[in-house]
C-alpha cells in the first residue's frame, strides 16, 4: 500500500488530521466567502483536451527551458509564507527545498520564511530556485533583500503584486490567527541589518514589537514607476506575480520584465474575481514572454490544461503544503511525482508526446455546458 494518497481530497484530509487547527485554516482558507478560491479549481472542469491518435506518444518529453535553465519538469512550487510551520519539525522551508533538490522542481522561496533565504538556497542543490519578494516600504530593506537573493544564487526574482496589504480572510479573523504577528516566518527580516536598525529594542527584548514593526514596513503599494528602480536593482530575471490583465501584461514588457505569473494568489487576496485559469490564455496571447501560472491546480490533468492554454511552467500551492504536513519530504516528493505521472499518462493516452504538441491550436477548448 502507498504511504500517501494520490489525490488532493484525501491528501487534504490527512493534513487536516496532523496540522494545528490555526495553521490548517490559514493554509486551506481564502478571501471572503472563498468564492474565487473555489472557482479557481472548478473552472478547470470547463476545459477539455482533444484526444488525438497516431502521433507516436509512447514516450513523452515534459522538459522545459526557463531563464536559460533546462528543467526536467514543467512544475514549480509556489511561494508559501507559512510553509515553515507546515512541517512537524517547523523547518518546512528546508524540507521543501530538499524535495525540490530531489525532484528538479524549482521552489519559489517566499520572503516569509522560517529560516533565512540563504539556508534554503543552500538546500536546493542543483535545482534552480526563485526568490519571491514582497517589496517592503523601506527601499534600503528592499534592495538588501534583492542583494541577498543574488548572493544566495537564486536564478530569478518574483515580485508579488497583489499582497501589499492582506486580504479579508474570515477564517483567520475568526481564529485570531496571523502567524507573522506572533513572530513566525520573519527570518529574512530578523537577519537583515536594514530591518534590525528600525527596532528600538533587540529581538530578544521585544519580539512582538519587532513583529509589529514588520507589519508597518511589510507592503509597498507599487506604481508602474517603481518597476524602474526594481529593474535597475538587479541583473537577475524579474517575474511579476499576479498579472491577470492583458493590458498590464503588455505594459510590463516596456519595463524590461522577463516573465509574468498569472495568479490570483489562490483566491486568498481578492474575492469575487474570475478563476485564474480563465485569464491565462489572453495574457499569453498579449506578450512574447514566458508566462508562469498558478492558482487552483489540484491534479496532473489541471497541469496539462494550463500548459495547453499557454503556460510555460505551472505552480502548485496548497497541495504541496498539505503533502508536507502529511509526509514531510517524502510526502512532497510523492505529491510532485503523482502530478507528473498523471500529466504524463494523460499526454500519452491523448496523443501529446511533447509540451509543444499541447500548445498547438485545437488541443484545448471550453466545453459547451
Ligand atoms: C498558506 C499560503 C501562503 C502563501 N504565501 C505566499 C507568499 O508568501 N508569497 C506569495 O507570493 N504567495 C503566497 N501564497 C500564494 C501562492 O504562492 C500561490 O499563488 C497560491 O497558493 C496558488 O494557489 P493554490 O493554493 O490554489 O495552488 C500563499 C498561499 C498559501 C495557501
């Protein structure tokens, strides 16, 4: 018998049994009545892949190239701010990095980690990692985080655009639960002299004051103009996470951005909007840049559909957080392999030997309802 389930619903049930209730709800929940979060998943069902025959799909190639790196899979691990707490040893960031190293699936490392980004980067082995930046209001601190990401060897920086302030999350409000305000997952700030010099007392003297200072400095509501200094600040490829409109996508090209990420933060930030997958194709058509995708991916079938709609790489969020809780490194490795196996078999049976075949016209369409 396998140790871990091969489907998302059973995996979430396992994780719910082991995670503390406030962490489970922080991960599982979303914004408002969670309509957009549900839509993110449900909308995948409206699309169908056209089965094709006689195309020699007895072997498949799921490799991709991104930022000059040859990757063995089209997946990536989305940044999850509390991933450190989803592991029983409270070092989830490092455990996920180990799974990334073992599978070759890149990890996008959140600004909000339990251990400093340098330690996570060191655990990634030969697999490229990306650093996800929440640009703080303090420009020196922002530049310092970028410098550290470069020095740590990350292959790209992803700027998250939809979270300069936290969305309305009833589960967390009802539970009085916001891990960062209890001092969790702030290691990158607590190891940065540009943050520490803002504190009137040391961390040991007053951890909660430090957490409040983090809340003050956390999110800068960027304007397009800010992309100029961000672009000048680093030679690393820059991705914009949370681009959903084709107009914004086109405009980002003018600022020398290297890739876009269609994402609505898994429905955690703004409720009432479209499912992210319904926005992907138009963004892909608007620009000649790699377009990464996340939000609502729960299966290998979803991965194939996102690729067919034009995604260069497909990210998963909550599924690997639950896999980590249920089974540590082995759980995450199992989860990633399960997604890949399902995607690979679907491509085999439906006659798509490569990702390029998936992107040909006529592969995917919205099904009549
Ligand atoms: C608990 C949790 C924490 C998250 N933390 C971050 C974060 O620190 N930075 C970020 O850019 N996105 C964060 N996200 C959003 C994910 O990167 C990703 O966009 C989303 O989870 C994808 O949707 P899915 O969970 O439906 O797969 C978080 C998501 C969850 C569930």
